[in-house]
C-alpha cells in the first residue's frame, strides 16, 4: 500500500517536474490540439498540473519567519478551494529553508513553515486527514545562487498533490 | 572492518646502558598554543625481512603525516639525515641527530611473517637528553591493518611528548556528497580520521543527515528520509544492519546523540510544527519529553558525566545555547554574545562547549566554557557548521560549505587554539562529521 502510494506520488512529481520545464511551445497561446488541452493537462482545472501552475503550489517566507503574508494567504485560499473541489487528492506540504542557517535549526524552521500552511488550509475547511507535512530544511534548494534572490525562493512551503493514500 | 586484529603487546626492550639525566624533558605544552613546531626525525622503519620493505617505508610516512599534521611537530626530511638507521637494536648516534636539530627521533622495525602477520616495533628518543623516552613498544596485526599500526605508533609518540591523550587511531563517520546543489546525493560513510579507508554505509536513495557515534564506536545514530519523512535510525557498524529508532505517525525526529553510557539517546521530535527535545531509553524504547516550549529546541548534547544536556533554542527570539539537567527542567542560557549560536557539542573533557555562530552574514566555529565565559571563535567563512571533537578534546572537525551555485561541502579540522586549519582529504564532497573515540 505504502509502496503504491509512493509510486503514485513519484509519478505525479515527475510529471509536474517534466511539465514545469519550459519547452519551445510554452507561452504560445494557440492550442495546438492533441493532448495539450485534454484531461490532466495544465488547462484541466481538476489536474494537479493546473494546481501547480494556475492555483500556485507554493508560498514564500521572510528570513527565519513562518507567518503567512497576504500574498501567501491569497495563494492558500486558492489551494484550499482546489483541494475541497478535488477531493480525490491529498497533499504533502513540504517546508524548506535557505542555506543561511544550521542544518538542525533549518529542519525545525521548515517544519514550522509547513505547519503554518497546513493550519491555514484546515481553517479554510480542508480535512486534516488529507494533509501531511514534512520538512526538508536546507536539503532541497530549487535556486542555487548564494544571494537573497535565490534565498527568497528557497524559503518556501510547497503543497505537493498526491493521489489519495487512504483509498 | 579490522575490529579485533590488533593485539597490543607492551614489550620492554632493554635500555641501552646507563643514561645521564636530561636537563629539560622533551615536552610540548599544547595549551600554550605552539608556534614553533618541534623538529623530529622518523627514518624509514627497518625491514626485518624482504617482504616488509614497502610497508616499512609506508609506516614511517604515515607516522610523519600524523605527527606533522598536528602542527605541533615538524618532520626533518630524510635528505637531511646524517645517520641511517639500519638496525633497530644498534645504539643511536645522538650526535648525528643533534647536528640536524632533531629533538625527537623515532626508530622502528617491521617484519612480515607467515599468514600475513605484521609485527611493528618502535622506540622514541629524546635526542638532546641522549636517552629513550619511555619504553619500546611492539604491535602485531594483519597486513591490511598497517595504517592503524602507524597511527598507534604516532599516538604513543604524541602522548609521550605532549603528556596528553592522542587521536590518530580513530575514525570519522560523515555524509558523502555528490552532485549539484539542487540535486545533491548523500550517503553515509566512515573513514579513518585522515580520510583513508572510506567505506559506504548507505546508498544515496534517501537523504541522510548528521551521523553520531556511540561512546564505544560500535553503533551510529543518524537521520534518514527513507520513509519520506525524517526519522532516526541506529546502525551497527560491524554488520551495517540498521533499524528505525523513533517513528510516530505525523512526527519528524532528528538530531540524535548518545548518552555517555550508550544506553539513551537525546533527540528532537517535531509535532504540529513545534520541535522539542526528548530522551529515549534504547533498551526499552520508552521516551521522555525534556522540553516543552512553543520555540525550537534542538541539537542536544550530553555532558561527559551524563548529568547535563546543552542544546539550542530560539525561545529568546534567536538561536542561543542553553544547559539543562539530563532529566529536563529549567534551562540556563549560556550564550550572550552578538549573533546566533547553534549545534553545541560538549567537549570530551567536560570543560568546553563547541558551537556554530552566525554573525553579520558569516559563520564561525567557536568554543566557550560551560558557563558561557571565554568565548573564542576559531574559524570564519561563508558557511562553517557542525563541530565534532577529537577524542582528546584538542582538535575540532567541522563542515565548510563554499559559496555560490557551484558551492560544495568539505571537512576541515582546527585546533582549539585556532591554529592549524586544514582540509581533510575526501574523495567527494563531505559534511556532518562525527569523530569516533580512540579505537582499542
């Protein structure tokens, strides 16, 4: 069961990763047909890809902070709505920190951030049983420069959509 | 590997006749912070049979690397030697060693016997006193353990001259790192203190963090994302078998360390976004909560007597160091300087706490007394963190991460005097070192 869940999760993560890589058609507003507008595509509002790209899968934090700013709350309102509409999915909220900090502290800080998102989504009506949290501390940066421009993007909580692991 | 191969035989070699008393004993006081290293000579060991020729040379070189690597000693190269040591039992020509200002002379002999058994003998001389420093010693073991025998020789020399415990025959467990910053692969690995004999303990399929040795070096605690969530594992070094230590649904556990008796583990557990410190009895699996605050409490480390725990907390608003009883209770803050303090580690002697300090955009490794006084910063860089103590409490190893998109992690050592900063040779990136106790 657990293996299946992880396999499904992995597949969806890979799919998201693949689609987030810009290719030469991206930005072209003309739908070229084929599978591009079909179920599961970025234009299907019930797809995890739509959640990632249109709803917005992540919120950012100030240095050492885990409170949610107004931009973050708007994104999370959208996430909550999507999750309540698409009840077949669950989510894992990943908390992250930038590299400017010690390893253990950053793990704890990432957990605070993921938890802040989880609590907010629950307040908006998402069932707690559909949400899990994990912290990666500073282990999984997406931006690699050692400047604030990169740090700002790494101080994040990402809501990763998964197939329902209870079903 | 090579767990029980060394048998230490303390063999008394006959003294070389009556010796005059030395005027001043050959001695280095480490606490002073040695500026001028002590010159010594360690000629190639005498090969007592033809098969021992290569290892006789290699042994002497590892002894020299150990001693000179401390920054306390300086090897006089063979090209400057006047005398050659061709027989282990012949009298030493002290005048020849005095002439090149070798204050200490180390001689040795090696024989490789049937079945791959290696026998190493050595003597240490105080050249200017014209006498042996302590008695000759002999070690025997298997041939593939020759580096350990060299470390044993260097340990004995170091102890005799400094009067302190040594650290060369020790190991380091660490996280081996490969790949770019945004796709880094981490594996648990173990090596000799000098970077030799690397052995991998896990594959790179899961993130692994911050391994820690048990007090006897037989087990390792570490954190792994094997289940998708960080959890603490305990690994048996001999069998490389492992089991999960702490696994409650909906929690994360990390930052484990053994108690000095090896029976308990202190660690952090995160639940509902809040991180506190817990202690678990390894035998029963029963755990006890030691802190209960809405702030982050992590990186706990026992005092050597097991009665107290130093840890970091941001209850004041920033990361600072605190000490509490090993059973919990009200902690005392010990760090009061400018900046943030984390990853405290109690010294083996009990007198100091090593830590990571973050101040004005720089990271430092430092030490302070356990009441917070006499803070000394030993390093400064873009990112230094995670100190670990040498078994004798004189050297600290830590992680240094270089800046930028191509940044990578390496291991460094520095004396607690702040001298002798050196990179440890590793074949890939490396982080999160933990130094073992001196091996038996």
